[in-house]
């Protein structure tokens, strides 16, 4: 059931049961370690920026990690993981996630800005090429085109950052995550009979993302904000209405866990869109609601499905896996109250809550996978 909710059968993904070459395994392990390092540095840099801890030398909580916090999380962590999943599925292009992870490592270790940006440009080009390869060797589809557009926005956002177009970079990087998730979820709804207007609406929602990027690149900040947060609101409403997850919330095991995570993520996406439309800018509290509330809810929900594809082991269900979702929600509410009232202490506590939710979920999944490994033995 969880497979049906979060990772449908794809014609462009070969079986992961074939024996991988040692070099491919080593590359995948290295990319996973780089993603883990990006997560640590991203969380550490975020805690510094939010005032929860002081600058800690030149490591994951150093000044470079704080300065590159958002880029390390999006390009380093999520760029590496998404590229790794794509490369493993296609058994091709293992260097793409390595480039994304290496860029993050260079960033938080304090390398000159051209180094990480160059690595992310290479990774963005590589991910675009992987999607094109999937289309040519497997089959082209609408959802694959949406994911390809997501990879292209990652590349465009990185190029925008190199020329100092910060708003365009934020739209491009966040658009990468949103379009990738939208493409994956749209793939699922192929099993459902949707009204024609729903399909047309989805195309319109997706089209708002490149429009927002173009407006941001042209310096029309308010117009970009309306287009971007309009796309987020539209996607949230569309998924709440047509996605399979809201229909599976009563399921047990990982299926129910995934459903609850996705429902919560869609709700946070809608809240983020409302906050962003009020602020009329692509930044601030609304952006953190998007990344921490929506994107991490997707991570919490999809991890039990993605791990078997990457490791060959299906984690055993644990009821404790839902606790991080509640902890993240509580910390985001505290973050909103702190942003509204300007309370520094509550803001720092919210930051620790974000970190605790992520750490708890990582520990839960490691334990669940270890239990599965022991059972397999």
C-alpha cells in the first residue's frame, strides 16, 4: 500500500534487484555520505543563523555553513538525494549526485564561491541529462517532463545566484523541489480518472513556476511573489483534492505514515503560500514554512519507500516515525509566533525543535533499517 501512495510503478525505472558493480556501489555510498554531511552542515548553519548556537569554528556550524545554509540544504542535501535516486534507478550517471554533494562540501568548508557554484552547475546539467536519458531510453511522459523542468529550474537558480539575482535563485532552487515533488505525485494520479479541468489546472499551476522565475530575474519582486506563492497555493489545493494520500490516512503501517506525512505537507504548503502572499516576497518565514513544513514532510513520508530502492532493505515499521512530524509542526508554530512577536528565545527554541525533528526521524529510519537488516540475515 505504501508503494501505491508514494512510489508508483514506473516504466522508466528498471528493477533494483540486479547486482550493481562495485564502483557503482562505492559511488552511491559516497553520495549518501555527502548528503548526510550536507544535512549536518545545513542544520548546523541554520542553528547559527537563527541564534540557537554561536559560530563553531570552521566546521558544520562555522561561518561558511551559516552563510551557505539554504544553498547547502537545497543543492547539497536534496540535490544529491534526488540525483542519487535518479542515477540508481537508471543505473547511469552516478557522478551527478557526487557533484552536488561535493559542491555542498566545498561551500561549508569555506571554499571560494565559484567552487561550489560550479559543482552545482555541473550537477544541474547532469540531472537534466539524466531525465532526458530516461525519456529517450524508457518513455516520455508528462510527469517526467515536469521533473525535467524541476531539474532545469535548479540549474537556472544556480546560474542566477552566480550573477547576484538572489530572488530568482530562491525561486529556481525552491521550484526544483516543488516541481520534482509535483511530478512524482502527478504520476500517481494517472491511476485515477480525473476531470479534464483538473489536468488543465495542473498544467497552469506548473507553468506559474517558470513565470515566477522570469519575473524575479527581471526584478519584478512583487509579481514574482504572487506567481510563486500562487503556484504553491494551487498545488496544495490540487494535491489535497486529487492526490491518493488523503484517501489513505486510515491505513496502518508505513502506508498510513506516508499518508499522514503527505497530508501534513500539503497543509503546510498552503499555509506557506498564504503567508507568502501576505508578505509579497519570496523569502522570510513563508520560505521556511515551505522548506521545513512541506519539503521535510515529503522526506518523512517518502523515506520508507526510497530506502528499499537505494539499500535493498525495507525498514520495519515503527510507530515512533510519526513523532518527528508532530515535533516539526510544533516547532514551526513556535517559529511563526517568534517571527510575529520578535522573541529571540522562542525563535532559538524553534530552531532546536526543527533540528530535533530531523535528527529523530533520521535515527528512527536508521534503527528501522537495521532491524530489517537483522531480519534479512
